[in-house]
C-alpha cells in the first residue's frame, strides 16, 4: 500500500534544502516557487540505470573521449549531505 502524498510549496527565500529533502523522503512532492510562480520540483529519485553494465559512460566531444561517472540523484544527495 502506498503512503498518501501531498504537495508542499516553498518560497525560495524561506526554505532550507535539508527540510525540503526530508519532505521528499517522506513521499511528498515539493514545488519551489519564486514570486508565487513554480520554478522547480523536488521528487524522489528513481533507481540509477547503468548503460551496458558499466559504471562509466564514454562520450565523444569534438573528437575527444571523456569518461564521466554515472551517478544517481540519491548518490548526489548523499555526497551533498554527507550521509555516509
């Protein structure tokens, strides 16, 4: 059974990111507004997708190969909030 969710609206100048992330972790959708207009939405991250079973993605950029790691939104949040 799914927990009921609600939308939380937060004005940019009045919010703290950690509090908004907690709302998202509790299953709520957070809409960030500026001057009463929506500018961004925070939702729960899905499972990361790896391409061809590899953690590295090879991109071609003007004839050069660039290796960049594939990182999920959850992993990025862990890095930002040092939740290891």
